[in-house]
C-alpha cells in the first residue's frame, strides 16, 4: 500500500513519521509546497519521495494534513480520483460540504476517515467503556477545557481549530448528537477570528456538555470531567495520572442533599500513541473495507455542531442542530 501525505507542517510531519513507521519510507510520499518543510521531511526520512503539488497517481490512499480551509476541496479531489481518504479535523467548514464528501465516499466505495484523534486515546476509550458499563450511573454532565497561549491561526477560529476535539469526544462518549447548541465567542486579536469560545450542548438524554476553548490563555489545559449520579472522573492529558476516577456523589436524604466523598483511583492506561492507533485503524479499514469509528458520518456530526455553534456566536442565541 502506498500513501500520499498532503502537508508536512506542524501536525502533518507527525503523519509522515507514523506512516513511514507503519508502511516503510518507500511507500510514503509527501506533497508540501513549502521548501523548508520538504527539506525537514527529507532530513528526517532521507529516502522519502517529495513533491511540491498534490499527487494522486500511484497511491492507494491520501492523508490530508493541510489548513482546514483546504480540506473539502482536497478530500473531494482524492475521492474523485478513487483514493481512500484520511482527513484532518474538521473535515470541512460547512455541513453541506461534509455531507457531500460522505455521499461521494459511499458512491465511490472508498474509505473516508476523519482524524478525530482523541477517540483513539486510551483514556477516552476507557471512559467510553465505563460509561457503557454504567460505572457512573446516569451521566449528568461533561465539561472540557482546551486552552493554551498559541498557536494563533488566521484561516479558522479557536472554535473550529480546537473545539472539534471536544465535540468529537462528547459525541463518542454519549453516542448521540446534541439537540441544541449555545455558544459565545470573542475576537480579540483579529477581526472575525474568535480567540475564545464557550459552547453548551444540550442532549435529548438530559446530559449537558460544556466546552471552553482558547488560544489566549496562560496555562496549557487539556481536561475533561465526567459527572454521573454515582461516580465522577477527570481525564487530564497534562497530568502524570491522566485518568482518575472518583467515588463521589450527591445523596438525597430526608434531611436534604449531602455530598458523599469516597476514594479516588488512578486508572492505568496503555501507552500507545493515539495517532499511531488511528493510522493503524485507517490502514485496516482500507484493507477490509470496514468503516472506521471516526468515519465520514462521524466527521459530519462534528461539523454540524460546530456550524451551529458558529451561527450561535454570530446571532447571539442558541440554535437547534439541523439533522438530528
């Protein structure tokens, strides 16, 4: 199998590394218009094939790690060329474009996968297992923070650049789309490009999701809290103990509500790199034809939520998610 990787920048270079490890350097070609990035790829992988423009001939699959504004056009071209596609998040910047890609992939019988990386993180997968088993009882609310100082993007705002991770996690854990989205954001550095955004997702199961993203914050934070009727958990990707379970709850007695504070337990999770796991799933899907977990429809669901959140920011009110 041969794979073309479009884009060898900040994240694309990681795709280059992982696919070279999985397929061998001679089965990976890199398409990157920036000379310095091509040189860096050559230095890291001396025998790799490099091109300035996208190449679709002679490969089985295409990995798209270019700016978000280009995802739709490149994914569409690759599918039209009969190639399997792995595209970075978000897969498109409108739900109409995302739906078109899903339909095109189905018509051409090609794999369309979105790099919703954290769906392949062992801590998130363990949370999914615990929720499915009823470990938390009824899930009440999820809260996530994705904050840092930089990288400041110009093509898409913090909502589209960062919140796609957290939206994909929540939809993955709950296995449902929100019925309603409320969002607020502010552009401090560049007109029309929000640096900070807060989202509230209301689900039919009465679960409430809260997401706070910013690239204008002094402390790097990557944290998700799950609160259930019976137990709670915190996944902190910046901590040494990444997943901690809490036997905490609120109990209702005749005398009122009381907090019951139990033990906390750190969960040992696998050390496998999520990007490598995701790439392995993609290659296996290409071989077998089986849809991966983060397929095109998963990507479409995330884009729908982000689109409604953006409209909520612009209109200053909550919106019902179309298509749910």
